[in-house]
């Protein structure tokens, strides 16, 4: 008889710890489950714009479409941000001795001027518009701002 009572007490404790008979714990479990589902939904929704942003700049065609003057302000900012970032990367990749550098930006070049240079290059080279936007940015800068060999 004593062993049976101990087993009943253990069973009651196990149920309470699992939340089967404890409404507070089961409510906490449901709340935690909802939070995890909300976090997963948020993560999934954040992944979509990143893929769309990548498509904007994949090629010269995408960059030209994103940078269209009649586009929304977000696109204008994204366009300028991409070109400034690609310019910084091009300059970093072109870090060589002066005799071998391909890009030499003069002092006083503004971001809008960089955008104009890149878009003009894409417009004037339609056979290359399917190329990567980063490569077209590099070529536009190297063509417009070449280093003079001294």
C-alpha cells in the first residue's frame, strides 16, 4: 500500500512538471510556441526583400531600371547606395602601385556624379547591359577616370 501511494505522488509531480495539469505552464508553453512561430514568420518575411534587392543590381539592365528617374525614392536611394558601394569596392580592388592603377578619382567627385557616369556607360554600351552591375561600374570608372601614366 505504501508503494502505491508513492507512485501516485510521483505521477502527479511528473504531470505538473509537464504542464498537463498546470494551466500556468501550459499557457507559458503556448505563448513560447507563438513567439517562436512569430520569429520564424518574421525571418521568412525578411529573407524576401534581400532576394528582391539582389535582383535589382544583378545586371546593368536591373541597375538601369532601378535608377530610372521616375522611380520611387527608395529606388533612387538604393541605386545611389549600390553605385557608391561598388565604387568603394572598385577602388579597393584597384589598390596597386600608381603605374598600374586603372581608376583615379579626382578630388571633388560627388555621389550623384558617380551615378551619372555609371548610368551613361550602361546607356552607351547596350551590348554589355546583361553583364554584372559591379563589372559595369568598374569599367565605367576606369573609362571615365583613367590614371595618367607619368
